[in-house]
């Protein structure tokens, strides 16, 4: 998994690509969030447009990130979730936890 960080209107957007699985991916994602929170950035959009696979550990990474940001007074939202991954969210009932958007502008505005 690769993660590219950018900012738009005070919101951090993490563009992820590849497979979202455990191991080093989980550690890298947690470290990025820790750094963002330390810098005062608490509102994050995770762009999953280029993520082609998520396993249960990958779901755990997102849940952990969501919890970490909520505890710091922020929020994690999802962008461009594919139909395949959305089905995983529905089956696991996580679609009731995460706010998901198809348009970046809409995701960014949702923090205002």
C-alpha cells in the first residue's frame, strides 16, 4: 500500500493505492495519523479510489484510524469507495460507521 498526503481547505486527504492489509501498512497509517494529530490536523479523508483490495486487517486499520481521530476531536471519512469494497463495508456493517463520499469537494465540505 502507498499513501500520498495532500491538503485541501484545511482537510487532509490521504490518497491510498494498492492493497490495504496489515503489517507494515497498519504501522505506516497509524504513524501518519499520529503525526497529523500532533500537528493539529484532525479532519482526514481517506481516498480509496486506487485501493483494489481490503482484507479484515485492512478494515481494522480504518477502524483504528477512525477511533484515533474521534478521540482527538476529529473525524475520518472515506472517498471513492469502489462497489467491491463498499460491499465489504455493508456485510461487516461498517457502512453505518463511516461517512463515504464519491466527490472530493463534497467530502471536504462535510467538515464545515
